[in-house]
C-alpha cells in the first residue's frame, strides 16, 4: 500500500472521529438518511458517468492498490 493512501485514510478518519469526539451530540454525524443520499448519489453518478468497462478496470485496480 502506498504511503499516500495510508496518510489520506488516517487523516480523513482522524478528522471525522476527532470532530465527533469534540461534540456532545453524536447523532449529528450518524444520520442514515444523509449517508444514503451522499453515498447513493456518489455511486449513481459514477455509474452514469463511466462505461462498464472502465468500472470493471477500476475495481481491479482497487484490489491492486490495497494489496
């Protein structure tokens, strides 16, 4: 795994977890409707924009990146 991937993941999760820990009400961050809208919309936009062949190649690349 590339060091930039590890740094990005740690920084991203660290910022989210740090923000959650500084707030008293964590339900602000655990809203399932907003989760579904955000990730569902992102996945839908990616599927609409890219060809099936490009998506298949991206999934193969993801496996190589994290191995």
